[in-house]
C-alpha cells in the first residue's frame, strides 16, 4: 500500500448487518412499505448504477460533470482548499476535475474521501495516490450522515457532496444533515453541493425508468440483497419497477409494485410481509430542487450561498456555500 494513503475503519464490525435489520424492521413491518436507497449498492448494484450514469436518459451525471469541467478553476480559486473532503466519494471519478484544478492552483495537500465502501475507497485511494504524487489521501470508512469522522485536516477545507445525493433525504433529514455539516465547518471552510433541479416531469421520470431496463434491474437488486443477507424469499420477478413524479413533494419516487398477492418471509428479523396485488414498496426518493427553496434551507442551517452554477440546459446546479455565522 502507498505510504501516502491511509484507510481508517470507523464503522463497527456488525454495522451493515445491524443497520440493514433495523431498516427492514422499520420500513417493512407495516404499510406504506419503504426501504432507504443505500441498500441498492452491493457489488452488483454499484455496477448497475455505473451503467445507469451512461444511459441517454440519465442526465444528472453528465450535467454535473459539465459544470465541474467549466467551473473547477473558479472553485479552486474561491476555496483555496488545502484539504478536499468528499462525502460519499465512491469511485471519485468526477472529483478528479477538482483535484486537477486545486493541484494547478498549488493549494491542495490532502484528499479525504468518506464512504461506507471499503473496496471503493481502497481502489480510488490507490489510483489517486498514483496519479497525484504530491497528494496525501486519508480515507475513512464511515456513515457520513451520522459521523463525519474529521480530525486534523489542514485548512481551508472544501467539503464536496456531489451527484445530488442530498435528494435522497427528505426535508427533515436534510435539516439535520445541513446542521451537522455547519457544525463541522470552520469559518474559512467551503461547501460544494450538487443538486438536481425541478424540470419537465417526463424528463425526470425517464431518468429513473430507462428504455433498456437497467434502472428496473437496479431497483429489483435490493430484493436480492434482502434474500442474500436476511434469508428472505422475495421473487424479484413478482414485482414491477415503477418511477413516479410526486409533484407535492418535488421528488421522483421509485417503487417496486407487487404483481399479485404474496407473502414474503424475512427470517433474520422474524418478519412475514403480506403484499396485496398492486401494493408498492418505495425504494428511493430523489428530491429535485428550486434555487429559492434550497437557498432558504441552507440559510436556515447557517450557510450563505455564494455561487450558483448550472449546466447550459439548467438541468442541474452546483452551489458553493460558506458559514454565515
């Protein structure tokens, strides 16, 4: 392992098993049935999501990358970051645009990715150490929604949360998350946040229900995760993938809809779940934002939005915010 790369494990050994059991009990014990989207991402799910990002219907990844390609030097000049901290880094593919700009600006000393995946952090960390020979990479395996796990990073720090992952949180969850972030940021730190924007519902729904069926396979994969990890007996073919636009909540929702009445056993949590024909299990929310309301949410948490950039089609926003008090 490269001597400029360190990997700290901040999750207990039984974290995934205990959290999955708790989420299943909370979400499936009574209707409406729900699961958080983090359980999509086993090895197969992660590969399917990488395929989704290349689909013609799935614009968010491309739109965000367009903004980063255009604005990275401006972001680097404004933030002057010595440390780039990325929340939910995954493969760190888009982050390289920021690393390039910050390296060129001469300020960056450390890259600190936070993620729940050991393998993703190890692979990305080794690659970044190889490609950026002056950079130190301090990766941490943690659930950043609850523990930012930050210690001695040199400042100023640039906190990066890309991909509109913030849209997987409802309004109450976002308020808690923004509050935790604000507590973690010092006066000279900066937050860079990616947010998908409200647009034509047909465009939004197509992004989550592609013509090739990759998103449907990704959605159903969560049932395979429950079968493997909890001994459940879901038949993925007995459910249909459905994406809908919930205008009242400004969000796309993904559901798995039972084709027929069925009972599913989940032995590891002592649960039997009865699904009526047509009953839905909601597997993801993806909130879409408007500038005024998102700026107000950040303001309430103690942030001032300094920059708001969009791609040429105004499909996606990248915003820079700083502590306001």
